[in-house]
């Protein structure tokens, strides 16, 4: 019986010791712990867009080096802060100054900010560097930025530092580091001074090509916690918690994101495994190369001929491109000269209303020609780069053709004895297809405008009919000057402008038919031409029925 009482006494003593263990090892005083219990919802401002220190991931969770430090602090204090997420640093700082939040997670201490906050010891240090464009010298000092436009993030500590220490520098504040670097790339400012790691990450993520680091700003952001200045006990609590975070725990967090203390590559087992695998692959490659070399000898003659043809084609393409550029120079300069000349004439005080209207119409016409030319060049660039995006919608193709014919009829020059007619062979006025209406309209306009350009008298006929159960066929037929048989093989090639009559100047870029062909290929259609020189031409194209 005595043993049982003794065992119960020991058990109760152990429970008492365990129940008091938190208080015995609690880093906070009774008063500090009581304050936290009386304030269960202390708010802390964090950023959604400052990787790798604090940002919001794809799932909407706050993460980063500073967020992990905060989580470790919460563990040390046995307390959970209420996070308030802000998209910009300016909003975070203003929320702290207005006391809309109790704590700012990551901030540099400055004289001006001491008016509003208590600061803890820094838990991270970030160097600042000088960014300039690629044509800048390699080593630039902060003192050499006098009279330059220097981009900084508004309300960053570096902004305040440069304003005080280097008043001769022309500071241009922006909302974010991204905005600073994009304006530097676009040559709107000369320099950006910002944090090194974050700046490099933006350049890589946004693929900014013409920006580099040229020097050190001799300034480091030593970041800690800022606590509103009417809560000194909270500042003391957070400082105690940070002091409990060991250097080893900090290193583990840093290494998780940026791997500060990585081992030399030759001490890594992965390196030796990769080396052995590389040597084996090299030996296998030599064997395969020997086998492949034997087979390659049989095809040398064929490949040589193919290379020769490719070279001839490349040289021809280069010649055509040079000719195209020369033609573009002329095509752009001609309307520009007209616009400039008649704009100057419009300023004359001796003009009557009739001449004013005439000159204004000439300027308007040349502006339209120049706009059309630029649109064609941009269209070709977008198509050949693979960046064109089609918007497929259902629309009435008969209604579209009638509208185009009506508008193009009004565009026929008065000096031409010409009319346009539409022959609907689909036996309905409401035939709907699914395609990119804007691009289909562009094809019709290109072909009809070409027909008007090369036809002085007669008729331009537009046909719509069935090619099969799943495909429509269209034809734009004119009674113009036609095309020589030798030109039919390359009339749809880019950089080709068919000069049918060298005594007559036909304005245009020579890109329209090539654009039509490429658009139809993307839309699963095709285009071809039939022509008799001196009698007229017929351009056919197809579109799938969807």
C-alpha cells in the first residue's frame, strides 16, 4: 500500500513539473505573455511581390525567406500574427505610418522612419547595386551619377538615403523595381539603383535584354521588424523572439531559397556520378559517331547538292529582301513627302476653301496609304513569328461579302470605268461559317483592291460557291491587265512585287498576296490564281465549312 502511495506522489509531482515547464522556459515575462493574451490579433504587413524574401505563390500562400523567419518567430513566441498582404511597398509603409497594422515584417531603419516605429535588430542584409544599359562602362561609382536621371522605388530606404547623401543626383521615383528597370531598358531614364538579388531576378523573369550591373551603390538594406511606436512592449517581445533564432536556423532558411553555403561542386556525389555518366555517354557517342560516319559518306554527294541549292536560295532571298527594303523606302517616303508638302501648303493664307479641301483630301489619302503599308509589314512580322492569334466566331459570310463589295465600290477612283458585282451561288443569303471574321475580311479586301488597282475598264466579279460538302470556294475575277506566265510561279512569294508594265507605277508593298496565302494556310484553306496576260486574272481561295 505504501509503494502505491509513493508511486502516485511521484506521478503527481511529474505532472506538476510538466505543467510548469512552459513557464519555466518561457522567454517572455509574465507581463509580456499577459499582453499577448490580451492582444490575440496583432497584425503584420507582408508583401505579395518581393521574391525570394516575401511573396504570394501560385496557390495564394505567403512564402519566402522573411515569411519563414516570421514562422520561426511565431514558434519561439508561441503566438500567431495576423498577416495583412499588400501589393506594393508604398502601401505597406503607409499602412504602418497610419497604424493600420501593428508590425512591418521587413524594413530598413532610417531617421525619418524612427518618428513612427520602433526597430528590431536586422535579420537580413541586402546589397544595392547600380544598373545601366549594356552600352555603359563596366565600373561606375555612385558619385559619377551627377545630373543623370536615376530611377528608384518610391519610399524605399535607398530613395531617402540618396536624397540626403547625393542631392546632385536627379532621382525619378517609380512604384516598383520592375517599373524602374523597364523604363531603364526603354531609355526613359539613365540609371536604376536597387537591391541586387531582386533586380537580377526581375531581369531574368521579364527577359529584359539590355540591362546590366555596372557598380556598387555602397549601401546595404539591413532589414528587421518595425513596430508602431505606441506599443513598446510589442517591440520588446519581437526582439526577444528574434534573439532566440540561432544562426544555424537562419542558414537553413536562406539555403532553402538561395543556397548560401553550398559545397564545392567536386565534393558533391552528384558531380562524380554525372562525370562517370558523361564519360560513358562520350564513349558511346564515339562508337555511334564511327558507325554514323560510315553511313554519312554515302550521302555526302546528295547533301552537297542540297546545300548548294539552299545557298542559292538564301542568296536569292537576300537579294529579294534588299530589293524589298529599297521599295519600302520609296513607298514610305512618297506618302510622307506628300503629307509634308501639302501640310506646308495648308498654312498659306492665300488658300481658298476649294484648295484647302483638295489638299486635306490628298493628305488624308496619303495617310491611309501609309497606314495600310505599315499594317501589311506588321501583319507579315506577326505571322512569320508565329504570334498571330485567330479569333474564331460564327458569322454570315454572305452579309460580309456584300458589305465589302459595297465599301470597295465606293473606293473605285472616278477616272476608272469599273463596277463590282457579287454572284452568290450558295442559293441562300444567310450562310454562316466559323472563322476569324477580321482575317477573312482582310483577304477579300486585299484581293479586291488588287483587282481595282490593275483594272481600268470592265467588271470585277466576286463569286461564292461550294467546293465540296465541307469546303467553300471563292473567286475574285477581273478584266484587268493580267499576269505574265513567267510570274505566276512566284506571285505569292514574300518580297515579290510583279512589275507588269514598267511604264506605269503601281503603288504597293508586294506583301498582300503573301499575307493572304499565309492566313489561309493557318485557317486550313488554300489560294491559287489563273490569268491570261492582257485579258484579266482570277484569284481562287477556299475556306472550310465549320
